[in-house]
C-alpha cells in the first residue's frame, strides 16, 4: 500500500495570449501549491484491473476520470492492476486543479508502488497527454507554465503567507470563459510576477496578482463578482480568482488577519478554507 498527497493549486497569474491553430489558447501563468490536499491510497491487485473508489459520491470512477487515465499510462511501463481510493478534500470544478493533482499523484504513486523508477520529467511529459495542468501538479511547488500550460519551469516560492479560499455554489464553464477571451486584451502580468518572486518583496508579489479570465467570469456570474468585492472590503492584502473560477482567494501575511477574513467570508459562502501557501 502507498499513500500519495495531492495538493491544490492557485494561480498567481494567468495570461491568455492568443488562440492557437490546434484550438487551445497559448497561456503564460504562475501557479503555486497550497495546503489543501486530496489523498490517494494505492494497493496492488492480483489482476490487471484499475478500480477507483472515493469518499465523494459524485466523482466519476470510470475511464473519464483523469486518475484512471493516468493509471492506464503507468501500465504501459509495467505497472499492474491497482485499487485507488481518492479521499477528496479539494472542491470539485473550482479552478483549484483538484482533478489534475489527483492524476499527478497517480503518476507519482504508481511509480513508487510498482518500483518503476521513472524520472519525474518523464512522468510530467506523459501527463501532458491527458491534461494541461497535470505536468505542473506532477512537480508541485511554484512554477511558470507556458504553451497550453504543460511546459513548466521552477520559480522561487512565495513568501510565507495565508490564503483564504471561497467557492460559491456554482460551476463555471471553462470552455465558455476561454471562448470570450478574444474580446479581451491580456494584462501580461506573468513577467511582473516572476520578477516579484525572484527579486521582490511580499508587497511586490501582491501587486503582481493578475488573471485575464477574472473580468470575464465575474461579468457572467454575479456570485463571483460579489465574492471578489467582499474579499476586497474585508481587507485581504491581495484578492484574485483562481483559474477560470469560480473560486476566489485572499492572501494575508498574518494568521490573525486570515482568521478574520475567513470569519467574514464564512458568513456569505458555504465552502471557505483557510490554508497556507506551501509553494
């Protein structure tokens, strides 16, 4: 048996540059991991089947699940049948990379369970076949991502800080949000964030927070717009939507500040979390 941790991620920046000929959008973004985790338990089977289970009743447990697809790829390298239990804590369809992180944990976990000794770069390369965010999640930490998001390089981790996350009770169509991007001009915030992480202060990192999709999503979903305003009024140091949404987060330097923010947001949103940046 082997247990693997699958941390959530947030976007510190997300620049959408242009639509490519293959239908994907060219992006540049900075992502970092946070202390909100799913846990995957792996056990060998006597047969060659892949069997998924979860504490979350609405999770698909067949071939549509990225975990299943990751396990199939690992079987190409000699992994056998496996039982995989997914203990979900990361909100689903939240812009926090939960599904991608679970798939990344499957690449790492089966590599360990079956003593395959595959290089992490090989795991990341193969993971890009099933999801653009999965290579980042294979590595973890703080990284700049380019292309579809699959080409990543490590960055210096952000300063220690607290993050309060809030997911409103709705799902966002990522496809529809990206389809609206052509009408928007990119903020090109990633370059500023890389400079802030490498050479700047906490305040520089906060000033560089940027997401090209935020205004598109907030115009379409009033709950997201309201959450962003509530976070700003509650005096978080920095406020941003993660990914295409709907999750909004606030960054605080001090824990007592994060606790006050958590309590303020908890009154208007059911799914609220107070976690650490672990980048």
